[in-house]
């Protein structure tokens, strides 16, 4: 099946090749471009984390108004926003924010970074989760423009959030710098470095989260069956599992911001 080679490369034939994503943290913020971006895999990891008592918030750059061909943007936006909130509740998330950037033409730059920094300083996460910002994503597929802009902006904003002299107007709003982001984890990356075991209940809750996007999935037309929540998410999680040595997994490319332990020369 298309894209399977990427999972095989990650897992190899000699057993697990990736490390578990560290989970010694308490708060995470998922930053993505569109409603449903989190649900195509990452939501299963979110379900695991909220079950552990961690706090997770969602930040979406757009309301997804350009995502359903047969539904005009003014009708699609509230529909997709409602589906995102419903999907978030399925995995234990109630903090969902939409920035209102225009779907399909999100621009990387200071305005987007500032909006994300504002949310980071407000939520004060230890970890940020996003989608791959590279031109190619898992399976070698070409990544979508909004995904690339938002993923890179999330990575840069994670560092910007700790510098009071970048976007000083946010300090004037009462939002003090937050240098506490340890790492940013990107789902859907062509070359993942870590994984999260979602075997059992987390995967089931992730499937329910994507199923909440019924109108969006129906709007895919001929492709709707290919992306049906249960078979699609089950296949992708089980294909990823061997890379971590488990039945089902979500894989991430982790970019570390804060040092872990003493420097290697000490």
C-alpha cells in the first residue's frame, strides 16, 4: 500500500528502531492548520496523554472553511469548527482555539508567529505537537502549503515565546515570556525519531475523534471510503507499530529545544 515503505524504513527488519516519546511532562499544545489535522493520527496519542492526567490544548490556524468542495466557506467554517470541538472532546480536550487565518493561503511570517506565541504564553506548555513542515511528508507525499507554514511557525514560536524582546507587545498585554517548551514533535514526518504506543483504548478514542468529522469526510467524495476513520487509522497505527515494537503507534519527528541532562563534554 502507498506510504508503507516509510513505516518499514522506520521499523526495519531487526526490531524496534525508534525510542518512545518522553512523557515526563504535564502540558502540551497541539498547533495545526486545519480541523481534522490532529485527528489523522495524533489524536490517538492525545487520548493516551489525557488518560494519564496531562492537559492538552488545541490551536488551529484556520477554521477549515475551504475544506469541503460542495459547501461554501461561510457555511463550512462553523460546521468544521463544531466538528473539531466534538472530536477534541472524544480524546479529553476542551481547550480549543481558532486563530482565524484564511484557509488555504496561510502565510508564514511574523503575524502567524505572533499569534502562536500569544497562545503559547497563555497556555504555557511543556511540549508542542504539530504536523510536518517539510515539502515531503510520510510516504514521500507532497505536503500541503498551510501545513508547511504552520508547522515551521510553531517551531519558531516555541522559541520566540521565551524571548521578551520578540513581540514585546505581548508583554504589554500581560503575557510574560514562557521559555518552558522542551521539544516540538511533528507528526506525519518522512523520517520520524520517536513514537507513542496507542494500542487499545487510545487508538479507539482516536478513531472516535476522527469520526466526529463526518461532514468533512463525506465531502471528500470518491476518497471518503479510503479515509474512513476505523480502517484508515487502524492501518496507519499498526503499520507504524513495529518501529516502536508495539501493536499500534503514532510516530513523531522530535525537535529538542531545551537541553536534556549535562552537555556531552562534562
